C-alpha cells in the first residue's frame, strides 16, 4: 500500500512537470535537460523515506493501542483484610503482708492476653483497625441451651475493645484517625503487645493510668523526615477527645486536649526521645458528685545499641478537684488535690549467639496512699527467644512502701514480691 502511494506521487510529479513545460513561452530558453537516472534516484530516496515514516507511525499507533487495552484490562486494587495479634499465658505467685489488695496470692495459672487485630484497607490511603482482647473474666456461669437437653452450663467471659478507628493517611507527613485509639504517650502504652514489651509487669504509670490508656476522639499525626539534621525523623500527634468519662459518652462540653512530639534516628544507633502532654476534666454526677481538672506531662527515651536495649519514662499527673466535689476514699475521708509521679529505667542485654536476654528494672512511684506515698520496685528477669515472636519470659519483682517525708518504711510496712512466667506468641 505504501509503495502504491509512492508510485502515484511519482506520476503526479511527472505530469506536473510536463504541464509546466507546455506553459513556457516561445521566447524563453528551455530548461537544461536532467539526467533520467538522477531523477529516478531522488524519487526512490523520497519514496524510501516516506515508507519509513509510515512504518514508524504504524508501529507507534499499535504500541499505543496495546498499552491502552492493557490499562483497561488491569483491575482496580482489591480491598485487603488482615488478622493478626498476640497471645500469652503462664503462671504467677505473689507474697505480701497485705493480701486484701490481691485477688489471690496462691500460685496460679493465668490466661493473660488474647488480642486480635482486624485491619481493613478498602481503598488507597484509607484503613480501619479494631483491636479486641478476649478474656475469661468475669468468669460467670450461664445455661447453655444449645447443647444437651438444655440444662447444660457454660462459663462465660467477655471482650475488651482496646481500640477501633477509621484512618486516612494522606501521606507520611499527615494522617488522621477517628474513633477510639491508644493515647500516644511514652513507650509502653503504644507498644503494649506482649512480644514487644520486655518485662511481664507493667509500670505503675500504665496500671494506674496517669494518662488515660484510651481516647475516644480525633487524632492527627505524622512523621517529618529531615526536619532536623543527621537523619532524624520528627513525629507528632495532636488529639481532642472525650477524655476520662464515667460511661461511654461525655457529660460535659469540655474536651481533653493532648499531643506528643518525638525525634528518632537509626544512626549511629536506633534511638528515640519523646515528650507528651494532656489537659482535661472529669465529671461524675453520682452521689457524691466528683469533678476535677487534670494535667499530665511525660518524657521518654529509648536506645538500642548493639546487644543492649535501654528504656526509660517519666510520667506526672496533677489533679485539682472542684470545691466540694472531691473523690471519697472512706467514710468522711476525701482525696486531696495531689500529684502522682512515676519513673522507671529498664535495661536488657541480648547475650550474643544465644537465645537469652536478661533484664533489670527499677521504678519509683509517688502518690498519696494509706500504705505510704512512695513505692520503690526492683526487678530482674530473663527472656528466652525460641523465635522472634515466640518467647518465654521469667520475672521476679519486689516492692516496698515508704513515707517519703522521712524516707523510712511506712507504718504499714507493706511489701510485695511477685514471681511470674509467661509464654508469649505473636500471631
């Protein structure tokens, strides 16, 4: 087809030349004759160039058509759903001269945490997460009519919703989550999974909730690399939430405000430093009515250097009760305005070319208490790694209560010793 177009072009050119010769006046000298061979070579060259151009255009059109068909045939990314989590169980025993504060001081097997994470990604940038803990508490008994003749019984437990939120990640620098999330403060509260934390026993800042463990509200967060020199990454959280509430809804228009700033790097070692703060109010219209304002602030540091892992946190909470709305401790006795403070230091060392990581832990917790306003703890333990996600943790902890005004044992001279073992598995 291309060659036919070329021949037609040659004929048209020849006819045009002949017509031009007929129009020449009789007084004008005729043009110099051109060698037939030269004319044919020039036309052949033009024809070859035309054929090459047409072939290139045809190839480009074909490639574009193939690419368009491939793009149309590529399906949109499918939504993804993932389930993972962790589980731990073991045995423990407590020794204390104040057993009334313990559900049991006998040696007992315990079911620790059975936590599952349900993660769903329906579209780019969008995700949802729900973390659910299954527990055999409150260990009730109920009829099980679905088995037997209807008079069978079963032991029922419960579920604990650790967090559930919808999240939009615009970029690494900006994301937003709406729902119930873990309060972003310190190290332990966010890294709360059994395979991630080092000891068995949690620090008092977590068990006593100097910051709320969970928040129901909106959290804006992100990471900004290179904001400060030497390969440091700055992370941030800013949230507004219901804060502490006696139920599932807020009873006032006041909201808790809080946030966290952190700086982390991997050079020369993996390390991170953070500060956190929060302000909120609490109201319970029960009898007697309780209302207070609280301020919390915290600092934390972590360092992984070779076989060493170091962790430390400082957490402070100030409570200021409204007049006549103090928390009642005992008949005629009410909690004063107070400050709670907890700090700990944890060091772990992975013995080279072994499965073993011994650790040591020290903690000081200060809060007004009948047993003494200062509690000091010391603990040692060891973790055996069968795999990175399957571990056996052993820990021994001793705690004593002091009167900090004289730094002497409190009048109650309360003491506690805890022995525990847990088998941990990441799912």
